[in-house]
């Protein structure tokens, strides 16, 4: 009886919260045809797609936005009225030179200081990808030029644009001012995006900051305070892991404490999240777990869903 009662309360809470949530399907493979049946659902407003910096700027100042144009057109052909949420990817989770997906001039011209910093796995300390050096002014200026060009062509035509997660790990010796320089650079990029996009929504994935610990989070504190005051952009996260202790000690507690005070909150459920265990139930997360936690605890107004949660035979209701 207790379990049934709890389930009923969960269902009721989720239903109430869902009234103001907009749902997108994430096209993780970059292909719209296999997910056309999802795009056509009434509870899906459109598609989130990722475009890397190199894909959008073939050479310095020469922008190529044909992929976004093509995808936007196709989404609307699949289902009129549906739209696109664009993620600009400037950091990469795969080691090796082949994953350096920023324009080549940033890698070779000396004023950009190599363009990228090698990321490492926090557990193994082995190479784990690349991070764009936004704390280098010249690199940051080129990224902001890209954002301006995107706004000129797509502001008001796409639902929104999101910048990738703030977290990354490194093992190189950097300047003593690096932690603050990185934070200021990310916030400057975010403020620039919100200044040039006046109609489309701007989201920053805010999960962790380098140099912070669970009991010392000056950057997270400042970021959420500024967002709550400005209300010109929103925050989100690349993963939903309900009741995960580590996440609760970091950005999740800020999302919870600032519920209703941010202009937008956009959380993403990615495929790896589907295989994780709910610490409160000791069973694999369910769609309802993701929904209830995101909407009721984190205050989500936007949700990005991996296409893998949908099944043509038994699709979940959002």
C-alpha cells in the first residue's frame, strides 16, 4: 500500500510539473530520418543537434552554416511547426588529433597559443579529449565572432542555442590565475551570446568548475547569482542523475536552491544515464525518475531526451 501511494504521489507531482516543460529529442547520431516518428509526437517541440566549431567555420571568418539550415528545413518538413535547439561544441571527449574539431588556424597560428588544452580522465589521469582555450583572449574573440555570425542568421529562427558543459579535468601546470581566467572567459562568452541572440533562448550547461570542491564553490555561487539577477540566459546540464550524491553536492543543489529564479533551466537525459542506478530505489532509473527529479527538484523548463528512451511499440508519455 505504501509503494502504491508513493507511486500515485510521484505521478501526480510529475503531471503537475510537466505542464510548463518543453521537450526536445536529441539527435545524437546527427541523422533526422531515424527519429522522424519521435519528432512527429505532440509532446516533442523539436530536435537538439550538435555542431562543432570546425564544422561552422571552415577558415578564419568564413562561416558555413549549411548544415544547420539543412537540418532546420528537414525538421520542419518532417513536422511543420517543429524547431531546432543548437548546441555549439568547442570541447571534445575523445583523445587523439582527429578530435581537434576547431578551425585549423586556431591550432597553428601562434597568437592562439595552440587553441586547445589536453583534457585528462580524472580517475586514470590519461588523455581524454580537448578543451578550447577560451581564457586566451584571441581565442575567445574568435568564438564570440562565431556566435555573432550565428545570431545574425538564426536569431528567432531556432528555439535556442546552448553552450557545452563547464567541467573538464587537466594535468598541465597552468598560470596561478587560470581558475579565475577560465570562469571569467566562460561567463563573458555566455553574456556575449545573450547580447547577440535577442529572440532565441540561450543556455549554458553548468555542471562543475575546475578548481572547485564540494565545500568551496565560489564560481558556481557567483554564476547562479548573476543568472538569477540578469535573467537574460538560462542554465542546464548534460546529464540527469537523480539523487546522485556527487551531483547533489555540486550544481544540483544550486539548481534546487534557485528554482523559479532562473529564466530557463534545460536538462539533458543522455543514453549513458539510462543504465545508471537510482540510489533511492537501487534499480535502474526510469523515465518517471528523470522527469520528476528534473522538473520538481531541479526546476527544469526544458528537457532534452536521448532518442533511446523512445520505442515505437511502447513509447513513454512526456
